[in-house]
C-alpha cells in the first residue's frame, strides 16, 4: 500500500496556536500578566518545557514581553510588524517595480483619506516637516528621511490602522529606492519639495482630488528617476549594507 507519512504537529506549536487565539480574542488584555508556566502546564497536561517553547514563540511574535520575571500581553508595534514584513519581502526577492506598483495604490489612497480626515495638529506636523525638508534641500543635504516621514505623517492622518500596517513595510522598501537614485539625481530635492508643498496645500483645503493628483505625480517622478539615472527598475532590492 502507498501510505503517506503522518504529519504530526509538535505539542508546543499546538499550545502556542491555542494561546495566540486566546490573546487575540482578548481573554487576557494588553498589559495584563500572563499565566505562569506551571499553571499552563497543568491545564494543558504537558511538560513545562513544552509550555516554555510555546511562550518563546509568542514572545518572538511580539504578543508577549517580559516585565521583570513575568510575561505580559502586548500589541506588536507598527515598526516591529513592518520590519518583519520588510525582511520577508526582501527574502522573496521583490523588485523596485514591485514595490512602486503597491505604493502607487496605497499612497494615493492615504492622500485621499487624509484630505478628508486630517486635523490641525497633523497639519502642523506636516508643515514642520516641510520646513525641515526645505532647509535640507537648501543645504544640498539628502531629504530622503524627511520624505519618508512626510508620507508617514499623511498615512497617520488617515486614522486607518489597517492602512498604516499595510503600507509600513512598503514604505521601508521605498526608502531603499530613494536611496538608490538620490546620488545620481542631486537636482531631485527641489522638485520633491515642490510636490510635497502642493500635497500639503491640498490637504489644508481638504481637496482630496488635488492631493491624490500630486501624490501620483510625485510617484511618477520616482519611477522616472530610475530611467534618468540609468538604473534597472526591475532589479531586486538588495539587502541594506
């Protein structure tokens, strides 16, 4: 008989899956101490080493963290999730074009929603970012970090957590694209600043159509930057040095 081997799930994985579901369901709230190993081992009917391994998995996923000798439930931060997703995307050999195509959908959506929802405090943050970017451009220094911050501030103004989480790893990879073309295009700073100012003015007016249009123009410039610099838009994004 042709019999396939049974695929047995390790006990620690079954325990971690069960505990993960309980955390997501809110049976233990964020910041609350998690049950100790001995209690969990007794309830699951497994050895403490199995519980210890299951808890280690949940720690690595950012669902638990240590406070003194106890583990408490925590919600993974955007940066933690974005970093993990970015590393996974790099391992899948994504290209600059792959990332730009996604950003070309997500960033205009951010601009649209931000135009509808942005408040005065968020507009003030964007204005401060523009002033900082202008100083960098005037000095001939790289505005890349300020550019990423500007786009992140717009994303935060959407007040949409799902969108923030979706775009975060893409934003990190777009940063690699900016860093790649910037040395070959020192003249790009003033043009970038101009686009940001138009987006900001659109958001001030709560003009979603204009904000989306200028965001698309800025992304089109990003793509043209690869062509002008003679760089391959379809090349795989390398690991950061």
